[in-house]
DNA sequence: TCCACACATAGATATCTGTCAAATTAGAGC
DNA sequence: GCTCTAATTTGACAGATATCTATGTGTGGA
C-alpha cells in the first residue's frame, strides 16, 4: 500500500516556505499535475467521505475504528467500507487491524497538499 | 446568478483571523456542511476543470475568453462549455459577454473557502 | 472446535458524468 | 436582411459511481 510517493507539486512556494500565492492561481496547471490532483479532489468530493475524513481526524487519538464511523451514517457497513477504500486508495487515510477492529487515521500531508494548491495563505483578510 | 451567499463555514478560525487548524480536522463536519462542500469539491475534481480554473486565474487581466481556453484542450467547444457551466454553477467562476466573446474570471473567495476547510495554515513545515 | 462479531469483497442495479455531433442563439460586418 | 464566427444547448451514449444484498475472511471467546 505505498501510495505515498506522488511527486509533490512544487509550484508557488519559495525556498523559505513562504507562499507567493495559490499554485493554481500562480501559473497554469500542467496536464499531468491536473491529472494527478483531480483524483484526490474526487476522493473528497462526496459528503459521506468528507464526513468520514472529518470524523476520523477529530476522533480521540487521531484514529477511529470502523464501528465508530458506521454508526454516524444511515448507510450499510459495506457502503462505509467502500468509501473508506476510496479514501485509502487516494492516500488520504491509512489503516491497520488491531484484534477484532480495524483502525483508520488520516494522512495530514495529503490534505495539506490539496490545501496548498487551492491557496496556501491564511484567510487573513476577514 | 446569485450563487454567492452560501453561509460561510466558520469553524476553526478565531477572531484575529489566525486559524487554529483545518476545520475538517478541528471538529466533525456536520451533515449539512458536508452536503454543501461536496458539490464544490466535485466541481474541481476533474482534470479539465482544474486546468480551466488555473488557465482563467493565470490569464492576463485575470480573465479569459472561451476561445483562449478551448485551444488549450483536445476537446470540442461544447465540452469546454459544459465544464465552464459546472464551474459557474458551483460559484467558482463568473462570466460576462462582451461583444462576440464571453469572458470568464474566477471567484477567489470560493477557492479560498475550500482551501480553509482543508487546512488554513501555510505549509511552513517544509 | 465452533460460534459470534467486525469488516471486506463480489455482484447487481440505478443514477450520474464526460464526451461528441447536431442544432440553436447571439453579435459583427457587409 | 444575409452570412460568418463565437458560444451554448440539446440529445445520445459509454463509462464511472453509490448503494444495496449476499457471501467471504479474520479474530476472539466458549
């Protein structure tokens, strides 16, 4: 399951780590960058998966077992399982079996990567 | 076409404008928040639309006419038109006809909103 | 060994989505 | 008015996706 090593998209961030602007807005996304980012956005472009991601991230200890998640939805366990698989294949979450239960936790770097593409600066203008 | 006034999702940003963390990671997304965000992410969850957004944002003057965009893809005008419509209905871009041509520009606040949900802080840890 | 429980996979199905060709609308210039 | 060009709308269709039921796979306890 090493989905980790996607070539990080540089764009729009200088050496100091200070961002000039959202890469998306800085210079046109290449075809390959777009092809690589789209599946990530697609993975979170679903209300159930957005909530799953959020539930997992906010759960005590930064991880949650499937049973914790299933009860939060009006969906059957296989459906939840399906959505978790989609998130995992995108690299947004990871999992491990511990005894009877399977635990999931998020991969923050992937989330951050998406955030940076859209706009790396803090919402300071409010 | 007033798609503007979606109730901004507060979450995770204190009064000073400094963000404590990504709302998604701060506290569980409500069902309605998720239902509202998912279509936005869905709109950008396509390689063509990602590039369209980027091309528009980066184009001189911050706007581009459809003819500028169409030539950048191996797709027919109706297909480009379809994708632009999806982006516009999501509120991510707006448009105006000026003479023969139709110009599109992005709505930065919508992009920022998505960025904030995923992670409001700058990618400082690199 | 056997059963109960947690979760995943497989298969089926209805719906959504991306694409194109054809037809339509809207301006500009003659 | 007529015609050319720009862009959108419509209709059709193949492929993807979300969901369910039924079945399979691990794990722990009696």
